[in-house]
C-alpha cells in the first residue's frame, strides 16, 4: 500500500510517499481502508522530534491520527459485523496517512446524515472541545476568551460557547481569520498581532477580564492571555503552535484563585472523562459542532499540509484524501 512516511525527524521535507507492507489486524484491532484523514498542528511538532515525553514515536513512522473509511477486516475478538461499515476512528500509533490503517475497536459508525469528510474533520478536535466544555465552568453569561480562534478547534469552541450563552471574545491574527470567527458566533474580535491586544480584552469586558479562557495559541500569546483572566477565573493552556504551552506563574494562579488546566487534563488516557467519540459524532450530526474545512491535500502532499499548519495559512481544518 502507499503511505506517507516520516523518514527522520526534521522539516516537512522528511515526509515521503512510499510503498509499505499492508498491516494485519491483531487482537482487538480493525483494518480500515482509509478515505479521509485528519492532520493537526501537534503532528508537525512530533515530526520535528518534539513532545517525546508525551508520544513514544521513532522514525520511520506513518503520521496521522484521526481517519475515516470502510472497515476491511477485523482482528480476533472484534465483531465481524464491523466489516463493510463506514467509520471514524484513531490510528494505532498514528498511521492514518496511508491507504490502509489499523485502529482500535472503539470505532464510531458514520450516520447517513453526516458526510465522511465532516465526520473526520470534527472527530479529533471535537473530542478535545467537548472535554474542554466538560471541564470548564458553566459558560452562560460569562466573558469567554478564545485564542487561536480560527483554528480547527478554536472554531468549534466558539460554537460551543455561543450556544451556551457566553459572550465570546475571539482572538486571532488578521481580518480574514477574525471574520471567520465572527461567522461561528464570536461577539468581539481582537487581532493579537497588534501590540497591546490584552488591553482590548479588558476594554471589552469592562475591566473585569475574561472569566473563562480557552488558550490555543501558546507561547508569549498564551502568557498574555493568562494575564487577562479575572480573579477566580478558569484557564486552559491546551495549545502550543507558538512553540510551547502558555507559561504562567502557579503561585500567581493560586493567589488569584485561577483554575488552570493543561494538556494532561485533555488526554483521554490520563483523564477521567465522560466524553466519547460517539458523543462527538452525535453532536456533529445534530449541527452543534460544525467543522470548517479549508484545504484537502492528497497523499503525495502531506508535507504541504504540514507547511500550511506551520505557516498559519489555514482557516479551519486541513484534511488528507486517500481517494484515487
């Protein structure tokens, strides 16, 4: 089969399309003929060799996590009724950017009212967004700041906060991304490429600051976002596209009574959560989660998808199509 392969840690050019052996499902695994796969920013960092403390990845490897397609075969212990069904799931040890991929048996069948690209686009970011919704205080009546608001997950968080009755303050870079944020339900738009943008957050909240912050930008932007959380507020440092998760002073957070959640609070393998993949797909089918798909790349251009993510040129999601 054909697959995108990260041949060594480095820049996007280390990704090559190669012929590799077809995988065989082991016990508890499912073999999926992949039609569409997701691609998210953290995959670009893993490709560079970062986050080794979270992901045990060695080169060469096939990247890609979330995928959708038709079940071709199942391993021992998996119900054969899955064969032939159109599903979404997560690749085993990545592996989604290939014509065939192994997943665990916790698949979700795609309902007829949801097209497959939409299901794949919402599956990963939607799971994280619903975990954040679960962790955060009630959003009704709150000023909610969302940074990296025009990314795949930022747009979903805008939708959830808007539906919950929050006043949504969206922060992104440039007018185009901010207008996209407005279209999803943002009430206040702030360009954080402009100096002093944090003062605009205070102005927009009558000097109070934001009661809830979904911080997806990381780095210095994230640290600035922490500075405008109101005392007694809630802050999630879940994004790192600026080079690292938002830095903050734990002593200051304790003194000001700010609850802080980090990336380990958003890993299903290290956190007790009631959210399931079926919940994500059900809420997408109900129209409560509406992913914005910006670009679809073919298997020979996975490196271009990584470049678009790193260069911040995407407005929403990028997908990889395995369809010929």
